[in-house]
């Protein structure tokens, strides 16, 4: 079984559009696959692939300090110790916790002479398991607002997708990644086989692609890329050259096409709804190239 | 106190950077001393779009333990207490340190009975700055392979606080990262208003709903900007229906405009190179609205 992660560095270049159509097209060709949405901050793949919910569970992977105001004497040791600046002195001289700054490391608890501090689990997010309207098992999640540990939640999403994939004898786990190159992206790339980098023909998208390629290479993934909205500028050829040089050959060029927006408005993969559109045809070509590049 | 505007929106690629740089340039053009903060530390691009060559200010360091092997009693207490399992105890030997896992919490240093954990550090990113007329840019960049974007934003916002205390900057525009996790929340906190940028698609609407919930939770005041507003009539209607329900103000509708793409490829802000283009006019209209808000915020104005 292979695992392919769709990433981009820069957001909004078309990861979900590409992932949804790939899932649909590969499935149509008889490939067994499971899908996962690793953009746990703002998941959206389920909107396009449809999700019939099988189960959901709350995920408590985070830790936060809890201060017992009755025991606390206001000595301030925790405030000066907290490595993240999450504790500030309140009007009563006792520490106040900034929820979003606390990483739950427990340094405050260690130094508190009154045993007034405990470290408690906190909700990281919701883990959601189901099936796409095309029958493929799917795992997704919703991170709590402002939460750390998106990477841990991404790991859980991947584990759930893998479990489902093994049960169904799937050959591929297709992961729609998060934008950026930080925690959730690293967590989606570690141990995966391939990275498909989506870019649009702008310098900032190319910069993002180069940064995420650096991370993918660091973790030993095989990489390829796809140029989306290929004709919105004349920057395409320069981007293609740079990507080829960086070891991520461009498998297809998808033109800017109203059909993509129209399909999105219908909450369907463009490859399903408008297969004869220019974007639809390019996505078909991409799906064949992805199969040849990553799965053969 | 400077008037602080966060440009956010949850979903990636909806136009946060386009809005942030054009707003900053337009306001600077009206005489406001503007600080633009590029807090999209995973992928900072404001300088690229402004055609600025940034200068490095400093690296951003995180504490990392350095084990003094002479002093180490090989007791393993540091490894037992490390919340990230970044230290591995070995019988009869000093612990092995896995730098990748370390979060810099210093617990190893706190618990070591022999003061064998000395100060070390690792760079997780860097701070940079640049100028463009009366516009000042500061930003930070996460080092590829590092995971701790929130701590890079923390360092950036501390730098911004220091800048604001000794420079007369009246307007701060923060270009936030995508998502609604810790990194984004840190970039938004302390803002007077948050511009939520969205696009008229189900993905845009879904993320706008999440962003609205986030602002409620954080007690921040949001205004909505729909980018590429004309790509889907149905999508725009759906967003407007949601805004009416939530009593949220729509501050601007920016049409899809290839001029915007060209400006981005050239590394020049649209409000300067094509102010009379469709998107350019909408962005200038947005700057008018924000200008008025900054003025009515009173004592923050530059002359006060």
C-alpha cells in the first residue's frame, strides 16, 4: 500500500480540487483507495467528496495547566518558569493562564511549592470517520480553534485512514494536505511515500512549493508536481523549469477553467461533473500520470 | 496605541496577502506610518509581492539542552520527565538528545539534580525586515523541517511589541497565516479589527463559518471581504445570506481580475500599478473604509 500526500506550501492553489478529482478518477478506474483530509484547521475535502458519517470521536491529545486558586499563594514561581509566557500575574497577585499560549509541558507544576497546579487533558479536536459518496473510506478531523497539536490530530487521521485501507485491501491512501510547511504538514509527510505538489504560476506559489519540497525531501518522499491555473500568467514555464530542477517533475498542466468553480459550487469533483471540460481532461491526464509515477 | 488590523480568513489562498499588502500600501500612501507584519511564517510572501529585498534581523532560537557529560550522573531523571520524549536515558551513559522532538520547555534543566543540563539552543526560524517609503515591513520565517510555527509567530509578535513602543507607527496590518490553529490565533490576538477574507465557494463559506466562531471565542471584531466575488453568483448569495444571519458587515467585494495576477507576478502592489483596474478600485475602497475606522479610533491618529 502506498500513501500519497497532496501539498502546496502556499494555500488556495487547488489541493482540494486536485485531491477530490484524483480520488474520484482513480476510484473509477478500479483502484481501491482510502482518503484522508490532513488540513485539520479548515477541512473541506468532505464537502466535495460527500461524507457519510460512520463514527466520530473527541480527541484529547492536548494538555493544559490548571491552577487551584485556593492552594496558590501567589509566589510567582510558575510565572517566571513558564517557558511559553503563558502565565501572567492577575490583579490578585495570582497567576492567570493564557489558554492559547499554554503547551501543557508541566514546568509550572514542577516548580509550584504548594502543589496548586495540575496538568489536565484538553480537547484537541474531533476525529471523523466515514465514507465518500463514491464508497471510499475517509478519515477527517476538525481542530479546536486556536489549538496546538494539529500534527497529533493529523497522525490520528492518517492512522484511521490506514486502518480502513488495510481492512478493504486498498492500494492507496490519498491525503489532502494542509497549507504551509509546519506541524500539520510535517505530520502528514512523515512516513508517507509520495508528495504531489500543487502550484499556480506565481512566484509566491513557487516559493511555497520549493519550501514544502525541501521538507518532503528531508523525509525521503518521492515528489512530483502539477501546475494548476496554468494559463493565468506567463510565469508557468519558469515554474516548470524550477520544479523539474528541484526533482519534482510536472505531471500535468490544468488550465484556469470556469468548470472548476461551477463544480465546486455543486460540491462535486470537476472530473465527475465536467469530464469534457478543459480542466476535466487535464485532471484525467493527471490521474493517469499519478498512477504511473507513484503506483507502478 | 496603533490601530491594528489583522487580515485573516482561515482558508489558504483566498487573498489575505493581496489584501494586506495593498491595504498597507494604500494607507501608507495617505500619510499613515504603517507597519506591515508578515505572520504567515510557513510561507512569508509579502516582501515578494512588494518587491522588497528583506534584511535579516536575527535568528529565532529555542532553548535546547546541552548535556554536560562530566556533571551528568546518568540518573535518567531528565528523560523520565521530558514531556516530548526528546531525551533517552541509557544505563551508564549520558542521555541521547533528539533535537527534532524538543519543544524547549526546560523541564530537563529544572529536574536535573546535578546541574548537568546547560544552555543550548536551536534556530527554528528568522526575523526579517524591509522598507518601502513610509511602509515598514517585519516578518518571520519558519525554518523548513521545523514544526513550531506558533513559537515563530510568538517571537515575531514580541518584536512587533518592541517596535511599537519606540517607533511612531499608527497603523499595523498583520497578514495572518491560513488555518485557525494556534499560529493564526497568536497573530490575530490584540487586533482592533479582523478582516476575514473569503471567496464565494462552499469551501470559502465553510471556512468563513469557522472563522466567525473563532472570532466570537476570542472576542474580536470581524468584517468580511469577499475576494474573486464575481466568480460565482450563487456562492456570493450564500455568503451574503450567512452574513445577514450573523449580522456581519461586508466591507468589500473584490472582483476576479487578471491584473491582480499580473501584479503579483511582477512583485508590485495592484493599487499602485493598476489603481483603476476592477480589483484595484475595490481595494482602494477597502482602504477608505479602514482609513475611516482608524481615524474614528481617535487618539491613535499620527498627530495625536
